[in-house]
C-alpha cells in the first residue's frame, strides 16, 4: 500500500525503469512498505552524510569498499540515516553482492535490492520523483476537497459541528475543538466501527494523559486555530483542533485537511471574537443540526453530554426564542445573552443546553424536566430568563417587536429533533401575533400551517386572503368605522353577539348593523360554518401577506 506523502519501495520497484533492471530483493522484504521520500544516486564513500532519511539510494557499488569492515560500516551508516532502501546495480564492481554487505543489511533491517541489468539512473529518478509529486498532488486534492466541503457547510448555515463532522469523517477518528487553555468546545466522532467509543470517554481519557504543558498526548494531531487580530493579522491562538488516533492511524493528509479546516474555523472565530460566544454558537449549531435531523438519537445523547448537558431520565422540553433585532446586535451581545440566560436558569435548578444562532436571530434550548407537569412552571421561568437576557444583551430594543418565545412539546430523545424543529418553525410563524409571555407550540399549528403555505405559495395565500376578506379590507381603507375588528371579535367569540358587543363596547343594534354590512360586502352567511372557517383562516393569514 502506498503511504501518504510518498510511494513505497515496492511501488518504486514496479515502475518501468527499475523493473527493466530485473530487481531482486536480497534482504528486507518485510521493509518494502517503507516510504520513499526521494531518490539519490551516488558513489561517494561518505554518501550517508548527504542523506536525510527516506531516500531510495542507487549505486553501482564503487564506493562501498572491498574489505568486509568497510562494507559493514557503509551499510550501518545508511541504516542509521533511515534510508528507505539500498539498490545496487551488478556489473564491473560486483557480479554478486558480498556476503558481509548482505549480512550487515539483514542485521540492520535494511531493504537491499540488486539489479541484474544496467538501468539509466536518471530514468529511475525521473519516474520515482514524478510518482512522488503526483502522490503529493493527490493529497492536496483530498485536503482541498475537505476544505471545499467545510466552506460549503458554513455557507449553508451548518456551523462548527458540521465542519468538525466532515473532518472527523475524513480522518475516521474523533475530532475535538478546544480553547487555547484546553477547555472542550465541541466534539465530533467520525469513526465507522459499530462499537466505537463514546467521544466523551475519549476526551476524558485524553485529559488524563495530558502533560504539564496541557498539550494532548502522543498519537494526537494538534492544529492551532488562530483568532483575528485587530488590524487583520494572524492574532493569538484562540482554539485548537485535536485529532485522536482511536479508529485508525492519523496520516499526513489528515494534518493537511485539519490545517485547511482550521482556516475555515478561524473565520468563525473572527466573527465570534470571544470563546464564550463561540461556545454558545457551537451549542446552537448542535441544536440546529439536531432539529434538522442531521444528528442520530444515540449520537445526540452522547454529544449533549460532551457539551455538559445531563438532563436525567425525565422529559426534554424544547424552547426557541426569536429576536427580530439580531442583524443590528452590538458586538458580544450573543455571548452576553447566553450567559444571562444560563445565570437565570441556574437559579431554577433545571438542566439546560442553551445555544445561539445569530444569523437566524434564534436562541434554541433543551431543558431537562423531572416530570411533564413541570412544563408550564418551567416555561414561565425560562421565558422570563430569555427576555431578561435579551434586554441585558441589548437585543430587545425599546419600540421594536418584543422577542418571541415558543415552548414546544416535551418528550424523550427520540422526539427531541421533531420537537426542536416544530418550536423553531412556530417561532417564525408567530411573528406578528399579539405579544404574550410565551406561545405554546401546540396551540399555533394553524398559524404554522399558514406560514408554511406562505413560504411555498405566497401568491396563492395572498389570493385566498383577498377572496375571503378583500372587500372588507377595501372598505376599511376608505371608510370609517373599520369593520375588520368587528369581524375578528365576532369570530373570536364564536358568533355570540352579546359577548362580541361587550368586548367592542358597542350596543347590540350597532353591532347588528356592522355585521349586516360585512355580510353585504362579502356576500356570505356568517352563520355558515364553512364560511366562518374560511374567514377565520384568512384573518390569521393576512399578517403573512400584508
């Protein structure tokens, strides 16, 4: 098998130039897997001093010497330099290799090859070097493909977790992102073995092996992720990528890929600036990936533990807050928001995993309940904590729309993905609803359905609203008093005229006159259940089409 960053001795012997010399492996057949870093041809007695290791040395034997001691010393020095193999062309100098030379090579574990025909060494050098360069180019292409995938993941909103999973999958080993002082930010496990170890256990094992410099132990691959400097320099190290050889060997191409992934992650660091915000973003990325079905149930539980979320055996409660002023948020506000929410929830004593998604203006959470009947009480405290945090972070500006908090359906890990997705979509669908402490996702399914219809068929939904209540909207634009509030109140009170009149502070005759005018404008019967259903849906859908 060819090694990363070069070719093997076996592969070099298979190339046409060397194969034409009828190569015979005299000793070291078990060393033919060694990597050939370069080819060198020479006849100097001190040629070992010119080598760096990994070379395929070609010689006719003129400098080997005639005495056994000289031959043994020649081989020993080459072995000490770590060359890949010694290839001797038989001819005027040697018609057969001397026994002391062969014995010394065997004792040193050096691959010794003799050529029975003359070959042009320059052709051997050209062929092997071409093969090595092509191999390096192939490695670069693999690393660049990882870079392309990582960049695409960020551009599509996947965030740090998806970048790490791409790198972990390529290396087929766990990948960890840690702060410069060794604190875990995120973990990904790309192993393919069915019984692969829990990444948290791997991480804890790594921590137990760290030295005094707090560097990962031998066998790990470490790549620094620089932070952005104030004027565009490389800046200090803000994080580190750590790849650990658990499922297989880490190769040079994995370092190349990790270095390119580190460059992608550096962009995120430059945007986040603070490790605290990076942590919150990482948790938000994980919760978003979980909501979008990119994390399996078993992996979700393990990754959540790595992120510090240990909810126990009770139900999980998904919650999502949506902030409309996100795009104009001050620097560091998302880190402040995450910290404020965590501090508020600490007093409640509820296990919580809090993330942020600044691009979407969203704060997803998973909460651990002891029992289902805690849902309302916990939702009250969480909603208050989220609003307090938004105010402290400057994300709830006076005069703007208040943050929207949606509480999803509690369930286990099997339903966590659907619960988070439902809450996130409902938070988007709740834009424009009357303000309240928090919205129950279970009560907004009609609004969610209309929002989805708006996303996929905006013109069709607008046409439906216009057909249903267009004449009343046109009346209200030109005449007084407006009739839409009357229609809304009437439908909200299920057609009970007395209650509707009291709610609008009208006498009954005035209400009757307005209802009659609405009936005339719409040409429909307000006592017809189908007509009432259509009007109710149109009134709820108009905020998506205004």
